[in-house]
C-alpha cells in the first residue's frame, strides 16, 4: 500500500506494522496453515483514547492488508489487554496471548457454577477463534444466581475439549474457530458481563475491528490499481468509486480518532456504529467491484487475493447489517445528535 494514491490503510506509517511477524509462514498454497501470535513487542499498542488511537488503527489496518487471519488474532489479543486495563485487572504473568469470546448462544448458555472456593464452567461456548493457539481468554457466561458474568480462562485448565466440526467456512479458514466444551473447568470471575459491555472501550474496540476491514479493502483495491490499463474504462470507474469510498472512510477514522483521544471517557456509540456500518458496506462493495472489474482470474489464480476476499466477507458479518443499522437509527433520535454539517 502507498499513501500517494490515496488508497491506503489510513496512513503510510502502516509499513512499520507489516514488519511484525504475527504468523508462521504458509507451507504449500492451498494447505491449511497455522496462525499464531508473535513476539511480545507487538502487544504494546497504545489503548484507544490514549493519544495514539490512529496509530493503533494504522497498525491493525496494515496487518489486515497483509494477513486477515493473523490480524484477527492480533486484534483480539490487543483488545483483551485493554479490557484487563479497563477493569483494573493484572494479567497473569504467564499469559502469552489472549482471545476474547463474547458471542452468546441463547439456546445453550455457558454455565458458571460455584465449586468449593472457586467457580467452574460447565457447557459449551461457540465461536472461540484462536482457541488452539491462545494461552488465555476472556469470555462471557451465565450464572443462575449472579446473572451474566465475565471470566478469565487459562487454556491449560482441566476439562476443556475442542470441537472443530462446526466451522466449515472457507473464509477465515486459517483461524481455527472451534466450539469449546467445558467439564467443570476452573476460571477466575472478573465481574458482571455489564462491566465488560458498558465500558467506553467496548465501543472503541469496535472501531478497531472496522480498521481491520478497511485495511483489507484497501489491499483489494490496490490489486485493481496495479492491474488497470488505459483501455479498461469500466474497470477504471470501479477503481474511482473504490477510491471515493475508501477516502470517505479514511476521513471518518481520522475524525473519530481525534474525538477518542480528546474525550476518551466518552463511548462515541453513534460514531462507532456509523463507522462500522459504512466500512462494512465499503468492504463488501470493494469485493464485488474488484470481481466485476478484473473478472474471475484473480479469484482463481491468486491465492492470497482469493483468501483475502473470503476472509473479509466472513469477518464483515460481525457487523449485523440492518439489525445494527436499525439500532443506530434509534440512537440518532436523541436531541443531542447533530445532523447538520
């Protein structure tokens, strides 16, 4: 990615993050590879709202442009460190890498039960990305008496089994996302789930995920940019639209980063929701336009491009489309929301 053409992962300083090795190299093309977190130096990203929010998003966007699977693990790891800091909890000294698993299955909630002087997990937890490589995780669960809870899990604890049969997607296939089964697995109770969800950092982290989507979309647009010829006016029109959309998203990131750093205790819910919605649409449109502009060849012959498009298409579904847009519409009814220029 370059900054001179305007289609960049937020800023040219992304190249520094590209040098961080968060993944083991792939073996032969087409084979499943193992993605794992890398050196401790990459864990020291400044928390959102700490004065370097844009730098954090730049690093995530650059890593996403290189490898979305590795980025997904890195983003969760960084997010977990911020969560622990927000809650005033010191991380275990032996913690190498972190996952954050907060997706809920209302039909089969994961149960937290008292056992002697501690607490244990009983049941299943779905969507546990990176469960086979992280050393620790933060996750949500349900206690019959205490209600929704938030706990810290050491993956070396007894009673944990992985079920990989449920994840069949080609997108994000290099990040194992199994269902975990717990049989009286000891955990550390951190507090109520609301303490995790009601932090301003919860929303700030959601903007960071949008930066990952943005970085991958930029890389897809860059491929078209490098292959464009003068006799392809329709492809050029697609690239022009990509540029317009990505430039608009870039401005949204810059503005929101300034607001977070100026008022870090504000959640900026409306702004984060709007950013995520817009970037999801841009990412989806970029995938479609790249295929219309270049035809099937890159998707069939360029393994990295094909995997990037598949990974991005899956990860973007974390923004729940019309469901989240409807919630944003509800939020914008508040008198404090400014609509004017």
